């Protein structure tokens, strides 16, 4: 008799029936190829990433919010406590504003005449259509809001989006709508929202324009780098898990994964990498287009804990297909979690990692630890030539 049955489950899918729930369909019928990977992704997310109050970060790349996925999937995940912090492209956050401001987007076609659309004042994002005034009105909202006194300073993008989300939430209340905007939901749930490239979107463009009118608003990208690392370090130092849920790739993916090298390589604090890695993408690693490559490659950078590598899943499928299914599965299989409200703890977390960096970090080269065994007690991550605290580096003396 074959030994396969001792190592692998039998491939015997459940017949699809009328009225079958999405979660049951995934468990019963998604058995092979990327259907199988999606089933693995759902079980990883629901069974391990959300277990024991682990911290889950989500990265958003690609035009997801214009397609309505903010309202349909991301907001429900935030409200259920299934996503604790976010890194997004600025474009996703900008188009998210349309929904929070009660503006209309339409399901169209990718085969329309764009010259005619331009003449008619219609914007097309593949098969999503909306009037040009949607952009102009959204721009005006951003410019009016950031004139406020609370915006006249340098701040991290998480603080900026929290304040902006507060105004979107108020506009939702005025319009009598709810649960339409990721930024509004993140504000209400205390979920920090960062963008890795704040100048690369219409939000950043409007902030830049207002600087010509003497606005004092500036983005503190240094704080963003340290703050995101602080979130991960806070979770791991409490013996909890840190998971990444990556939609697409690009800069948000790398910004989320670089938190571990920031902790280990730059700050000299011993760590082993994120515990769980889940990515939905249609990019390929062999062309260099996977933006940070596979979980296995990420182990070599210290981004992923090698002990949990077998649990890491990459599903090579469109996020507009996988995200709704993953959301439906998680909401069906897992009870809502208590909100962590990480935004409210941002200063405490940042000070905690700052303290550890000054204790273990160095201006000189950090001693590299190749042993992947459990970190030992003591300061094995310190530089041979001394730490930044209380000593000057040889370079500084020159």
C-alpha cells in the first residue's frame, strides 16, 4: 500500500452544492494548484495568524479601493480586529476617500474609447469609471482639511492618516453613511495606517501644493521606519506573533518586511523575523517582479523566521479574487478579536525600541550572528567596537 496516505491528505473534494457557504467551498473544493494555495492561505490566516492575539500587518498595492474592496473586505477585517496595522500605497488611500465622501464610482468596461471618455470628463481605472469632478472634489477636501492647525507640523504618515480619517468619519456621519472608508474605519479602530511613499499619490500632491501656501505639514519618514519596526518589536517582545498579510507587492510589501532587518541588522537587537507570511500576487520571482521575492528568500534577509517557513503561503492569484474569499473565510471561522488600538500606543512602542537600540545598537558595524538558534541572553548583537551609547565610533573620531 502506498505511503502517501501517511504523509498527505487524500484529494477527494466535496461536491459543490446549492447554498454552500464560501468557507465550506474553500475547505471542501479548493484542493490543488492556486486553489489549493488559497485554501492554505485561508487556513493560515484564520488558524495561526489570528490565533492567540497575534499582531497582523496588511500591505495594500494595486488599485484595490477603487474596485470597492475597501468597503467590501478591508473595513470588515478592521472592525473584526483581524488587521492591526496597514501599509498602503497613497493611491489606495486617496481613492478610498471617494467612498467616505459619498462620491459615486461606476462598474464600467475596460473596452471603452478613452479619447471619448476624456472629452466627456470621465476617468477610467480599467473597468471602474467616475467623473473627473470626483478627483477635483476629493482634492479640495484634502486641501481644506490640512489647513487645520493640527496639521501644521511634522508628523508620521500614521498620525496624518489618523487625523485625516477623523474628518472622513465626520463627513460620513453628516451624510448618514457608515463603513465605507478604510481611513475612517482605521481611525475608529485605532489602526495605524502608513504609506511608504507619501509623495507618490494625489494626497501627497495636494500636501506639496499647500506647502507653496506656507503650510507647515511635513511627513516624517524616519519616524515611519522606526514606528513600524516598533510595532513588530512590541509584538515579539511580548512573546506574541507578528504576521504579514501582503496584497500585491511593491514598496508597501518591502516597507512591511524591512521592519525585521531594521530591528536586527540596523539596530542590533536580536530577533528571528516575522512568524507568518501570506501573500496574494500575480507577480513572478524569476523576473524580479515579486518585490521582495518569496518567503524562502526573505529568510536569508532575516525577514521571516525560518522555523515558520513551512507555514508561509504565496497564492499566485488576483487580489480582487483572493481578498473577498479570505475575508469571508476568516469572518466565518474566527470570532471577532478585541481591537489592539496600536495607534494609541505609538509613543510607548517607539520609546521601547529606542531604549533597546541605544542599549544594543552601534554606529560601527554590528556583529553578525549567523546562528539561527534561539537568541541567547546578553548583548551578543553589540558591536565589537562598542555601542552608540556612551562611546564614540572610530569613524566619528576621524
